[in-house]
C-alpha cells in the first residue's frame, strides 16, 4: 500500500508506542483522555478541520512534559478547552448541533473522566481510562464515517491510537 493511504494508522501506532514507553500505571494516560476531547473541540470551535492536528501537537507537547517532568497536563488541557468554548461561541460556531455543542459535551465527559480516573485505585482508574479511550475510538470511527468535524485522516489516526492504548492500559490494569 502506498504511504499516502496508510500514514494516519501508521502515525497512530507510532504515537501509541510512544505513549506505552515506560508506562506502568494506566492512570498515567488520563491526560490522553482529556486531549481526545480537546482536539475535536478545537476543530469545532475554530470551524477548521485541520485545527484538530494543531491541537494534537499542543496536547502531545503538554503530555510529553507530563510524562517526563511531572508537569500536570490535564488542568492545562481543560483550561485550553474552556478557552476554545469561548472562542467557538464568540465565532458563532454553534450550528450544527454536532459541532460545538456536542463537542463541548464530549469534552466535559472526557475531562471529568480524566480527573476521576487518577483519583481511583490503579485497576479501576486504568479500566476507566481504557473504557474512555474505547468510547472515544467509537467517536473517531463515527466521525471518520460521516466526515464531520475533523479530517478523516485525523479520525483514523485517533481511532488507531485510542484502540491500541486502551488495549495496553487494560492489560496493565489487570496485571497490577
């Protein structure tokens, strides 16, 4: 297969491998849950599908800092989400309902899940993170199929990333 057709899935696998590096507690992936909502919210709030890739880059940077320096990425991701909601409302991106209103609701659920998961024990918190990632993978697949909110390449990338990381987190949760 030519690279132009497989690059989103390949990139998803590479980012999943980077996420897996040094992982020994599934709750450490909670910021990824928050970021999964943020990227869709960025595209919706800006009215630009490609903004999901930009938001992914910012999220990846914050999560990398979290992983290697102890920086708390989740509060920053949630703060960025709040700013994006304001930007989206100010820009009048409230229609269709599947755009800003629905993406904001998804962000609230995913953000709350990320905050809750780190407060639970390793097994339950890890399984909550995995369930959120699998739920978001279904969200990705829906958006890939319908062509809404984000580029199809982004939805494919994100679905692969979410599924692989969810499988890894589930394995870690059950082997602790």
